[in-house]
C-alpha cells in the first residue's frame, strides 16, 4: 500500500509524478528498480567497451578510437538526459522503449561495424571511411539512450517512495557504478574470450531487453495502458527475435565477412588469449599469409625477402647465442639457423597460440623449416618487455632480433621505447648487435626515423636500412582502414650496436642454403635509399611520452 503524498506547502516545487501502483511492497519495488539499474549499467558499459575493442581491431590506433568513443558517448549522454525530460510524464513507457531500442542498437553494433568494414571498406568523406563514420554514429546513439535512462529511472524510483533528491541520486548512482564495474570486468574476462565480440554483444543486448522489459511490464504495468503494454511486449519480443536470429547466423556471417576481408582461401581462423590469428593459402601452390588481429604479419610471396633482410645483416659477427623477441611464427629463427655455428636460439613470444600453430600447422611449419623441432631453439611465452626486465645477465646474447609488430600500433609502443632498448642493451654481449623491425620507410618515414632516434637515445650506434617488398594489397600497419594504395611497399630496419657503429654487411660466414633475395650490393643501395628519407631532430619515444 502506497502512503498518500502529504500536501505541499505553498511555494514548494511540485512532487515527483503520481505514486506508482505496484504489485509488490515499496521496499521490494525499490530493490527491483535498483537491480534493473545495475543490469542496465553493466550492459551499457559492455556496449562501450565493445565499440572501443572492435574499432581498435578494425581501424587501428586504439588510443584514438577509445578517445572518440568515450568523448562522443559522454557528450551524447548529456544530450540524452536533457531529451528524457520530455518523457518523464510517461516514465515507465519511456524507459521500456529506451531499453528496447538500446538493446537492439547496442546488440547489433558489432555486427554492423564488422559488416561495413568487410563489404564497403572506404566511404571517403569527412570521417575518412565507413567504419569510422559508423563508429561515431553508434557512439552517439548508444550515448543518447544511456543518458536517457537516468532521468527516467529517477522518476520511477521516486514514484515508489519519495525521498530527498540527494539520497535518491546516491542510491541510483551506486547501483549504476557497481553495475558498470561488473560489466567492465565481464567483457574482457568472460564475454570476449568465451563468446567473441559479435556473440558477446548480441547476448548483452538480450540481457538488456529482458531486464528493461521485465522491470516495466512486471513492476510498472499498472502505469501503462493496455495498448502500451501490448506494444511494449511485442517490441521486446521482436528485439529478442532479431538478436536470437543474429546469434544463430553469427558464425556464417563471420565466415562470410572473413572471406570478404582475407579472400576465399582462409584455412585457419582462431582467437587466442592475445589476438585473432588467421592463416590463408599454403596449399595447392598458393602462398601462405599470416594475419594477426587483421594485420598482415607474414606475406607468403615476400616473407623470405623480409626475414633475410631482418636477420642476416645482424649475423655479421659472433652469433653463437641469439635472442628473438617476437617471431613466434618461427621464420626469423629459420633464418638464424641457416648459420650452422649458432649454438642457442631463445624466442620470447607473447602469444602461445602462434607458437602452437607454427609447430602444428603443416604449411606454416614447413615454411619455417620445422625450427621448433631443433634442440637449439628454446621458447618462452612472455611479454618481451617484462622478460627483459628479469633476464639474467650472466649469459649475454651476441645477436638480438626484434621481430615485433609495427611501431604505430598502440599495444606495441612500449616495445619501441627508449626504456625497452635500454633493457635490450643490457643483454647484449660485448660487440653484440641488435636489429629492429621499424615499419615501412616510404609510407611512414617519421615513425621509422623515430625508432632510429629512440635506439640511439638508449646509447646504441645505428645503421638504418630498408628492403623493397611487393605491394601486399592489404594494409599491414596500424591503420587497417587504409586503402590498398597505402599498403607498405618496403620494410625498414635499424641495425644497432654499443660502442662502434655496426658495419652493414653480410659477413664471410657460410649460410645454408645460400641467400636468395639479399645481396651485399643491394643492402648498401637500400641503406642509401633509406638515408635519403632521413628526418632529423626527432625526439626519442619513451613510456610516458610515446611519439609514434
């Protein structure tokens, strides 16, 4: 039984709406509203994180994408709160409608972004391309709907039992923030690893529409007309049906989209604990390509050109002990082991799934020469930065090969920092050499020469060089939305040593089998070509001030 509202003294503001006619006691009703706030807040944060994660995967540069999503969404939440003032007279119906639309938009957002990326690629225009434009649209729409929740919920909770505004706000936001915590933890630890981005978003939308519909149709149904109840019920069931149908078709959709992105010869597509790994080709004479999180990492047509240029200039000198940072595909190790006097190769790779694939996939293991069966090769699954901090100094390395992702990718920034190269220098033997994959020179010269400046800031002398490669027709760098005309046409490397500047040469040692793509004359010519692109005066990139 709801207590009647006391008459307001003259001059006081009008009370919050009329009392709700609840089927339960006010205390129970209040608890159910706060539980609904909790669930809706968890779903809202999952939508937000989903947009950030998918945009970073599809477009690249996670800092920029996170900034766009967060800023647009918070701005839209303010607009949504203002717009919801007009719905407060019909708070129950308004909240039910907002949740149904939010569940549909948020649940389908991941599939829509992936579809636009796969089938349209580049739209052009002021936002640059379709995925970026759609990212802003979804951030704006979801922010508007999330912002509209708070005024409507405040109205509903005050209709159950009046209390001072401060207390009501405190209760409402406490449930909201705790729900956000649960949603924020559920996304990376439950939804993403077990369900994936697409199915996780669809399930979140289903939970959202069930929670919103149950709260309105169960608790506040007497506030709705018969027609409004039926309309809301049909709308919720329709949204659930759409999400369920999408969940049933999500595997076929993902397979079709993946083939649209990578081509028809996708052989392996797995989600490891670290990233998505896709293998294409490798059978019936087709070249094998390896994609990590959608970026071309190994192009079968040109991988030997890349790996010979990465490894062999650094092997000019003592090379009994070699450390490879990254390179879980085993291809850099294959080149190292072409020198018969190598005694030990240590590989530090973050993703155990890549190593497992390099051991077991017939095409990839054949391409890397089955290096993981060689007793001289030892693998450690670890972050390269953390491993270097703990690395023993009693047995330094003659050669360190940094075969890591592009420096423009946010997750790799610390692996191209002055601190990282300082740690690498500690594990180098006297006269030891470090070689760094520094990204393409022709398309991103500033990033390449920033790597060179950063290595020099760590106390090493450098000899930069490049090697030309075939146009991959696929953006291999940090910006996946780049058109194919911007795909890298070369690879840049920085050879470094402590004390004296390293000699850029191939050395007199025997290589078995002989090199196929790299010659001494070509190496010198490519070094001169790289030098002509030099950008002077660049500052080093550090952990607290990344400059890529």
